[in-house]
C-alpha cells in the first residue's frame, strides 16, 4: 500500500508542478464555454412545480418523484435536536437520491507529464450554465440508461478499473442540509498506454492549470473540487508534526457522533410545517433558507436533449471559511465537528465556519462567528473565490470560499470542544476513507492545495 501511495503521490506532484508550454487560462476557458453554449443552444426556464413533464405528486404524501422511479424525489424531513437551544427542531423539504453516482477524473501521461481529462459540462443550476467538470459526472440512472439518452462518455474507465490504476476511490457525502444521506463514489484513475480519444467538450489539463482555474469565480464545479480533494498528496506519517495524534482526531469524531442529539426522519412532504406550497414552488413561511422550484431544460449537448425537474434554490450566497496555520513546520486546518440532518453519519468534519445562505448570518452564535472571521481575515486572506454548488440539483447555489491564515494571536474559537487542528497529511489520510470531511470542507481542501507555497511539495508534505 505504501508503494502504491508513493507512486500515486508522484503522479499528482508532477502534474501539479509542471510548467506547460502555452497556457489554457481563465479567459480561454470562458471562450471555450461560450462557444460550446452557443453550439448546444442551452435554454433553462423556470416552470411551475405542478406542471413538470415526467414528474408526479404522490397521492397521500405529496412527495414529488419521477415517473420512472429513478433519479431523485423531493420529500419532507422532520429534524429534532433537543440540545440545540437556537433550533431544537424543524421541518423542511429535502432531496432523496438513494443511488450512488460516479465522479471520476481520468489521468493520462503525455511525454512524461500527467494530464487530467476535464469536461465542459452544462448543468441547469449553474449561474453561468457551463463549468469545468470531472471526466465523468453521472448518476446510476445516467450510466445505466434510465433516461434512454446517449451513453456517458468515458464511464467504462471507472466501472471496473484495474486496482493498480486507481489513485483515489472513496464514497463521499454531499450537502447534508439539502440531500438525504446522499453520497457519490469519488475516483481518480490512471489510463494505461492505450489511446484515449478526445471527444468534443473535453480537454486535457495539468493539475497546475486546474489549480489556477480554482481561483476564478464559478469556473471549476463542485464535483471537480470534491474529486481533487481526494487526490493523494502526502507519503509522510500523518502524525509527524501534527498538533493532535490521528487517534485523538478519530476519537473526537466518534464522540461527536455518539453524543449528538440530532435525528432526522423522512415525512410526507405535504405534512411539513412552516412551508407554503403553491402550484409554482415551495417556500419557507418567512422566505428563508431555500425554495423548491421547477425548471424546463433544452440543449443539444447532453445525454438527454430536453427534460424538466425540481431544484433547490437557496436564498442568497453561502459562506465556507477555514483558518490555517503552520505548526511544527506542517500546515494545519481548523475544522469543526458539524452535524447536518442529511448526513449518513450525522456528523462530519466541516470548515471553521459554514453558512448555507445569507439569512443564517444573522442568527445568534453564527453572527459572532461571522464577525470573528471578518476580524481575523484582513490582509491574511490567502484564497477568496465564489464557487458554485452542485448544478444538477441546486439552482444558482453559490458559496464564498475563504482560506484565512491565522495571525499571531490565537482565535478564541480554538478552545471550543467542537473545533480541532488537523494537519494536511492527516486530512489526506482521512480522505482515503469515506464520510470524514463534508463537501464544504473538501472544497476548501482543494482550494488550500491550489495555493503555491502554502504546504510545500505534495510529495514531502
């Protein structure tokens, strides 16, 4: 295993550091996206929930599901959290998508340089429609043909790859506030000597080029970011130089899962309290959190050329921020044990600060957190970009991603029992397994690794 990890880290390090002739930068990517959008003729229009073609409201429950029984459904969720003084319980709509999808990046070496096969993919919820996607981004319904559309390009590389070609392979969660226990298989696979044909809408980029694109707003999609976070980048002992041993970190996560009082149970969508449903949409009685809307989509560039679907539309910009510091010569991230009702394990490690939408900033302790983060930032902001969330289920969902270098004075939040310093090699080790870091934390890990000079060579830690 150590030899395999070292080989994988070497591939990643070479792709992250190579200087390539010519440059496919943000301007060129945007021009490519614009040309593809014009060619595919993408149109996304809002539509009333009650009139979505192929979708039905279940008698009795009011749940919204596809007539094929595949894809996903919109259900109700009853959440109870007795120890939470601010919100001991609530009801909400949630997306239930029990099938496991594949998010995969294919890597191939050309003249000794590893390149990542990236896709310009249209998602109806993207604010700019097309963003940089993994090689494969597909639900099981997609690649098994439930939609009766065209086959998913390159999926054959990820369905049964040789073990020696796999650089990363783990099940990782998605947004626990909007998805019910959803996770996807995150994979990175190295192609062999065989020729890999380049299809329209795909391109070969080095990891360094993708890292540069991460700094741009709404260019690299969520699915790419989560797969990038799973790339192996260290061969060192995870506990070497760490402020806490891995055993204590794992024990902290287990203890948080054991003592959490949060529980969530699916209930009929028709019965959820505090939400108003009309023919057009579902919204919170105070128009907070998010809405459930419908859209009609038409395009010439997808497996299916025309479809309708429900989507979640959050109320404003989200915020995910992580504080970093160097201790014992090793970069560390300040992570928080975070409970979300839709997570399979209820608790995973999240960022230092996580807010799904703007209206959460005004609530109690979250406001003090936000104010504290603002004061801690200043000239020490290392990364600041607005990134889009999953555009296949969420409409114009965007999150400001911040990486903040801690100053000389410790933050008061560091002494809270639900926050802990985790070194980057320990993050690397955790991400080889499933369900330890949530999607917001993984997006930030990808951003942190894109910062030249923050953590040195990926191979040496």
